[in-house]
């Protein structure tokens, strides 16, 4: 019985880490992927670098064309989009800062 105590303690610690750290992070990742999948032309977005622009084009390889200002367009990978821009910083970006 004495030999089982350290193993049980490690399993309990792993369970705590799973429910406190790993599981919420996976849920946030899935929500972010869902938001990225719904993006389309005309949506206003913010990038992880802080650039705000309107999507003017989407290519098949996952690159979005953002119009930052009139006649100023940049290509950004879809993975670099933080979220839709509603005039305020997304909660995920506010937590990271």
C-alpha cells in the first residue's frame, strides 16, 4: 500500500492539471478555430500584431488579403488573425497583454 501512494498522488496531480490548465486551453483553441473558419469577405478583423483591416480577398491556401486603408492591402495568413473587430480588443488579446 505504501508503494501505491506516490503513484496515486501523481495521478491526482495530473488530473488537477488537466482540468485546470489543459482542458480550458483546448476549448479556447476550438472556439478560435471556429471563428477563423467563419471569416469571409467584408469582415473587419484584428491581427495578432494589432493591425485592423477589412477582408477583401481569401485564397485557397489560407492567406487573407486585408485592406488597412484605401488602396493599402496586405496579405496575412489566416492563423495570424486574432478575431473579428467590433471596435474593442478581443478578450483573448486583452488577457495576453
